[in-house]
C-alpha cells in the first residue's frame, strides 16, 4: 500500500534554530497517527509542516504520490485541519456554523435540501443533533471540539488533522472523541493528531514521538514500550530524559523498529 503522505529528510528552521531535524516518515491511508512529545518538542510544527502551512527549509513531502511541497493548492481540498484554538463563530448556532461552512466549501449548485441532509448526517455522527440551535458559546469544550471537527468534515476531506483535540476534555469525553475518530476511520479518513494524553493510545494505530525537534520513535504502542523499555506508557516522558534527543534518534534509527515503521500497520498485523 503506498503511503498517503510521506516526508523525506524534512527540516524546518525558524529564529536561527532547527525546530525539525531531518524527519522521514510515512502516513498510511486509513490509519490514526498520534504525535506525542514534551511541550515545545515540535509536534504542532511537524503537523503544520506536513500539510505545508509551514514551508520546510529542506526535504520533500509527497501526498498520494504527488509533490505537495510544490503544489499545495492541488492538495488543500483533501486536508481538513482543526487547529488547537476554536475557529468557529461563537455567536452563531451550531447549525448556522455548519450551514455557512457548507455554503463556503461545497459546490454552489448544491440544493438547500441536500445541504440540510448532509448537515443532519454530521450532527448525528458527532452526537450534537440536540444542540443544533444553541449558540456555540453555550456549548461545553467537548461539544465545541466536535463542531470544529464537523466543520472540516463537511467538505469531505481525505485527511483529518487535529492539533490537541483532547486538550481540556475529561477522560470520558476524550474516550468518546477517540471512538468518534475510529468511526471516521471506517469512512476511509486518514487521521493525524497531536496529544499530551497517554490515556487512550490503544485506540490509535501509530505513534510518532518527538523530542527537541527529533523524531525519536515511529510505530505501534507495543513496539514503543519495547523500544523504550517501559511497562506503562505513562512512564515515557520520564524515561526519555535518560538520553539526549539526538541519542534517542540515533538509537531508533539503528533499531529493528525502524524497518517496522516503514510498513502500514495492517501489513504488520497480518
Ligand atoms: N515560527 C517560529 N519561529 C520561531 N520559533 C518557533 C516557530 N515555530 C515554532 N517555534 C518553536 O519551536 C518549538 C516547537 O514548537 P511547537 O509549537 O511545534 O511545539 P509543541 O510540541 O507543539 O508544543 P506544545 O505541546 O506546547 O503545543 C518551540 O520552542 C517554539 O517556540
Ligand atoms: Mg503544540
């Protein structure tokens, strides 16, 4: 299976500093990939660089085989990006937010009935149907997050890219969000998210661990525990302090886990 997004030797420099160091990885279609790492390790920068919001200083990014670094406009419609901060209008209702996003992003020829039907489907999938006439500012954080996700889903992107979707959510709501993302996976969406939470890593397919701009691990949860020699994933952040980011990166590159990371997870489970 070809990778749907691939990064080859990507670096990103800003303010005279290397924020991303020589990162190579592949995102496979239909997987949920979670980017983890301490605050300031480069998670959001990696996400933004992956979808060409940041222009890399060097390296190549491909999307479905095409060169994304040169032709971002050809790929934009496939990318649904939900930044950490809300992008929805607080004084409009949930329905109005969906309606205006639909009018902006869907073909102008689409009828009112077709738009209403589409919005209805997403409100149901996201579990916010009963809240549709409420102003967004009256919603809880978790409900607002789901509206943000829905606004991106309306345009039916192939990729859903979420920066810290679980921040500010209680554990049960966070679990609901991951169940929702797994449902979207069944709709053939490829999902990439950043998180600080170690709680539901068993609900994602692939982990990318960042430290000081280096990719220090890429692979499954069980391989991650073997590589770092930990029993509980919660011990990861303490464990990575044992070596420098560059040392972990080199250790990972020399390990057996590097070649496993180059395969889609479905391939590994077979
Ligand atoms: N355009 C920029 N100019 C200068 N420094 C930048 C720029 N973008 C990111 N940085 C720096 O790069 C580092 C990584 O930032 P980034 O936002 O990617 O971290 P993060 O892992 O997402 O952190 P958090 O978990 O706190 O969200 C930080 O030190 C940040 O200040
Ligand atoms: Mg961030």
